[in-house]
């Protein structure tokens, strides 16, 4: 198939074929990162800007490494070093960046819809690197990639997402991606952190952690989004970690070959114990590794799109 | 000035008129209404209204003119020009200007400015509390003397129930309504309706109960002290229910809604278009249906615009940062006529909600076509199709989610105080 989209703004709207196409493309790039000389000339002459209004370690670095391994030129702009702090609006920033003719702009923003606004203002491709509590499509794609890689399939799996669902763009994007497959998705967390009508997205809601993890193939942990006021949704971090922290005892209830995922950054001792985060079931670092391949695939598809 | 409007269908629910009639206007008054009125030969204008509807000028109980203080968003001149284009001959402007209309100087300023530059009648609504802070009552008596027709802290609810109680009591002296903007402060930390759509957009959301709690509280307080309460821009099914029940036991409850609450659902927010950001937010399909039902069964008495013009800089930003509001004067009648075309309301019922009902709420001597009374009259065609072009708005506020919509029904002529203040270019 050919890639025709200008932007990747969310999982919503993507067809199953498009999702599988991205994953296949990513697959072919994964090997490059294992070479001694980790660089191919595929995107030589292309310019990729990462425009980050929110802090990030993984996503920004991952995009930059992905772009560099494809020989693209990369420029990183973060809120603290941009004219944003001087009061420039997103619209003006967009128009100014546009004048410098980048091929792709990766944006992260604390407010939902900011990437959509940017996409409407520029001819460059726009990739949503996370917008508020809305979507984080590249994370969901790398999660799906990791699940496929570890389990050999997505269909037939029970996938449990645990934590601050209401503030989580990762949960939203994952739920929307997993909907395309024959999966049993269970969302678990305190009711204050479960958005109303969540079941409409085709998931089950379970407040009890022990029941949620029963026979799970995949357990995806989320952190409390302190920057979105997550802490006020629970009485205390201590109580939260007692009730919703993932511990070794939970793993006994899950499938023998369960995998533990986390989009990072992890808060050790809050949503996950050291023992589990660093244990044999954890694929948290594999996710990070796959993130580079998935983002290489996405940058490749967007810059080579058929217009 | 003498104007003869011939052969139009005159619909005036206030006087139970619905017939093909001629209307003769002399100076600022309706001199004669009748069949085949003879031309005297000295008319300044003879309007052929055949095929059109002749109705009392519309009265808007809820608008924002932004002056003083926000003249870059709208002025009394541009706002009233837009109102006249939309068919409004009297409008109520809310108090959230800068300075706030919480004292007679501001009231007098608005009235003076409207007299000099206005294209239609302007009736200021005073603030309930000083600075809209919800703490102390404004000088309602002095503002009443200066010309306010109601009080409201529109934009927010009076959070302190004791202060609100005092407002309901104090306004009894002047017999003016308290207009309640219903929004629980603590439950309203969001930008869109909480439901299936906010689940997808991840935008911070406001639940229906934020409105319903205050609708209920404010009715309870008004009923307790025996004052008139008018609930404005009602948007949820639950509110319609609460008001319907209250009306069964207490007579002095009225309410209004706005065209966007029966035209758009929260699905319009899916693309993050900031023109869909409005307070209260666009609600679910179920709510929209309930609003229509409430209009039909009389629970909702009035259609108001909540005309809220903004400059583009306030809208060309991230959804969270965008100002709330829709520029509504120039689309309100057309959007509302869809209720008639869709079989929700009869044309008389619709006109009633735009004329005599608001006139009674505000004790205004307008909203009807009657011999010897002021000539505030419009001529509109309920079937004429046109495409909304925000760039052609008379209002400075181009913030509309209806840009590019093909609407059915258009105001053609507006007469205020016996003077033609607006005439559609296609209406010869």
C-alpha cells in the first residue's frame, strides 16, 4: 500500500491496514539500530524539527535518533528555549517555522488539539508527539509493535491498562489501536481516574486490581500525571500505591508469560515496584528500543508520501 | 417618516394576529393595520412584503456588546448593526464589560452611547454583585434609575448562596428579573461537555450536573423568597427537567436557550475548532433533543443569542486558551427557523419566543405590532436560502461555527422606532 497522509495526529482515524503498514515498515528499520554503523542515507536532505512544549526524555530523543539514523537534519526546540516564553503564539511560531521549510515537525504540547492546529497552519508533515490527555500515537504504535514482537500476535490477548486513565494520552491511543484487534482490554484504576463512558470505547472497567490482572497477557502500567493534577484524584500517593501499585503477587494471577509494559517515566515504588520493573517479565526497555524503529518508519512514510 | 408595508403575512403572537395585512407606520408609531390600506401618496417608503412575514422586531435578552473596555471585539455601533441585520430591534447587553456595569455611570455611558451610535434599542443588564465578584450587591437601585432592565453576573454564577438570596430579595423593589447563569464553579474546570466526545478529545470537560445543580439551587432560592428567576442559556436535558418541574409549582420561573444548543452537539468539538468553544459547552445529542422538547412544550420561553463576539487573536490559539463564545446575532433567526422547518415549533410559537415573551420578562413596551404603539418591525422570509459568510458579518466578531452553512430563512428589513435601520441588498 502507499502512504498518503500528510500528518500523524492520532490513532483515531487510522485504519487497521495503515496501522499494520506502519508496523511492517518499522520492522524493516529495526535492524539498522543493531548495525555497527547505525546510519542509512534514506532521509538525506530532509529537515525534521522537534517542537516540545512539555518536558520529554524518551520521545524527543527517540525521534531525534530515528531521524539521525535516517540521515535527516534535526533541530530541537523546547518551550524553555523558544519564543514561547516571550509570549509568541503557537500560530506565529508555526508560521515562522514553516518559512524555514522543514519536512516534518514533531510537536508535543500540554493542550489537546495543538498538533491539529499546527497541521492546519503548515505544509510540513506534523507528528503528534503527545498532546495533553488526548493522544500519543507513536507510543501506541511502539506498544503494539512490542506486543506483536513478544507475543507473536495481538488477537486473542487480554491486555490490562492500569492507573491514571483519565489523564493518559497513552491509554487513549492504545485503546483506539487495540480496538482494531480481537482483544480483551481491561482498564483498571480508582474510579476518580476512569473517565465517564470509557466502556463506549469497547473496553471493560474493573476497579479491583486482582480481578483485573487475572489471566492477563499484557499489563500496561501508567504513572500518575502530576502535571495534569492527577494527585488530587486520590487521597495520597501512599494509599494509591497500596491499592494500585503493581507488585510481584499480582503477576502470579496473570498468565505465566505475561509481559509488563510502561510508557515511562516510571515512578518506582508508586505504580510499580522495583522488583517488577526490573524483573524478567518487564519489557519496558524493549519498548524504548522499538520506539526508535517505529519512529524511523513513521518519518520514512511521511516524507515519502504519495501526494 | 411614513412607511407602508404591503401584502405581508403579519404574525404577531402577542395580539394573536396571523393574516395578510398592510401596516402603515407614521413617525415612530404604527398608525394603522388593515387589509388593502390605501396609499396616501406621501409615503417615504412603500415596502412590498408579499411572500414574506412581517413580525414584531426581535428582542434578545442576552448579548455581549463588549463596550466599554473591549472595543477591539465589538462596539455598541457594530454590535447593534449586526443585531439589526439579524432582525433584532431590542437587545440586552450583559455587564461583563471593563469597567463592569455595576454602577450607574457605566449604565448611563452605555445608554448614551447606544442613543448616539446604536442601530437598535439597547437595554443594559446590571451586575448583581460589584465587579462580578459575587461578594457585595451592586447599586442596583441607582442602575435601575439609569435604565437597567435586569441583573445578572453572567459569565459565572453567584457562588455565595446568601448573596444570591439577597439579590433575589432586593430586586423586588424594582420588579426586575435576576438572570441566572448556571455553572457550579468547582465542577466547571473544563472547556467542553463531559461525555463520549471529551473521552476522545481528552479536553478537560464540564459535566451536565455543573449546570443542573445551580439551576436547582437558584430556583429554590428564588421560590423561597418569592422572586422572579430567569435561567439563561439552558443547555442540558437535566436542566429542562428541573425547570419543567419547578414551573408546575411556581409561576415565576422562565428560561431561555440559544440557537447553538439546539443546532450543534459536542461532536462539533472533535476537530478542536475553537469556534465551537462556548460556555456552557455544546452538549450531547440527548441534551439537544431535550432542549427542542423544552422549546416545544414551553419549558423554555425564550430564544436568546448569547452573542459573544471575539477578536481572532482570542480564537486563533490552542482550544484550552481560546475565549468562549459565538458571534450569534446574524445567524440566530435563521438557525431558529429550522425548528419551524423541522416541525418542532409553529411559526407563531417561534416568533413568540423572540418577541412577546422576552418583552414580558423585561417589562418592555415592545414585541408586538399594534396601532398606536411603537413601530419596531421586521420583514423576513422563512424559506430564502443563503450561505453564512463570517467575513460579511457586520459584527466585529467573526467567531462562528456556522461559517459556510447553508441556512433557510433570512431577515430582509428591520425597522426601529419607525426608521429603516437595515435592508437586505436582495430586498428591493
